[in-house]
C-alpha cells in the first residue's frame, strides 16, 4: 500500500503560496493510514491518477462534501473505484459506485506529520 | 526556528475538510425501528375499520366521531411514512452488495415494503397492513441473520 510522504519544506511553502491545498481529515474510514484530524496536502493540478493513490473526490450523493479515499481500481470506462483503507467502516464506491474523473478534486501528495 | 514559523503559518492557512466517511456515524441499526411504526399502522387500520359512525342528529357525537377518526387517520399516515423512512435507511445504509448475493430477493422485499407503506398511508386496507408486517418480519430475519444473531421476531401488541 502506498504511503503518504511527510511534507517537506517545499511542500509547506507550496501550501502558503497556494500551489497545494491543506485538508483536514474528518472521521475514520482511512484508518490506519490517516486518523481523524490528520492534515494532508493536496495537489489539485494532478497528472495521472494511479491505483493506490489517495484522492480527494466530490461526494457523488452530497452536494458540498468532499471525501478522501484510496483508488482501488480504475474500471473499463475510466471511472475510479474508491475505497477507504478501513473498509469495515467506510462509505465509498461499494455504496455509490465508481466516480468519474470530474469528481476527483485532487491527489494527496504529503501529510503534515 | 524557521521550521516552527513555517508550521505555524501552515496551521493558519485556510483548511478544507476531507470526509473519511464512516458507514453511518454510529453504525447502530435495528429493524425494530421499522417494525414499531408498521405495527402502529396495523393497529390504526383495525381501529379505523372498527370505529362506528354515530346515527341520528347528535352533533356532539358526530363531532367526537370526526375527531377520533381524524386522529386515527393522522397517526396511520404518520406511522406509515415513518416505517417507510426507517426501512429505506436499513436498505440503503445497512445492507451492502455482499448481502445482495446472500439474499437475492433483498431489493424486492424492501421495494415492496416501501410500496406497502405507501398503500397503507393512502388506503384503509387490513390486507396491506398485514402484508406490511409480513414484509417487516422478512427484513427482521435477513437483518439478524446477516449479523449472525438469533433474535426472535416479536411484536409489541
């Protein structure tokens, strides 16, 4: 499983200059990788998304919410099947199906600690 | 020192929230939340059918009848809606694709339950109210079996 690198000085400066975006994780579906309250940095100008990447996506059933999940697979239509690292306690693509690329808001590139 | 300043600035930077959605914030489900209003629907249906209209010109008796009947109807409709809401929560939030494999008629049972709730809301049908309870019993059996627990079916009335 891909790990999230700890943020470098350059990553932190990128957040301050608006190149990366700061997100705080709420809830526990990404345990043990991410805990409730963990801070991650997200690149919204991401390139290719691969299986194993952790992404921020628009929740397909809720208007405002963004979710954080790991890409488990990419289906034949190019949609992303997202699953929490804590699958026994996660609402994800197993419930709302794979999400189209338009729903992906960014890729997690670093964590604060 | 610079690291500390940088971390402080990061702390102050605008923050977005990424929901690591759990499977229901509490994970507590129980089909009795459907059974209780469904039972109330059956009870109210029986009461409506049993309530006799007063004869003659007794205005007070007519008013009392209208008042009682209105209350019975109101409760029946409210409880039918509640049973539908609770059944839909179980269907969409608790049951998962793997349950569908084990219970291939799961979707059909919930769909018919929701339809029966609507029928019971609109009509005064003892047949539909009893059928609703029979469907809620099926949900009870699937639910507790999926949890590996032997919980006997029982009703309050």
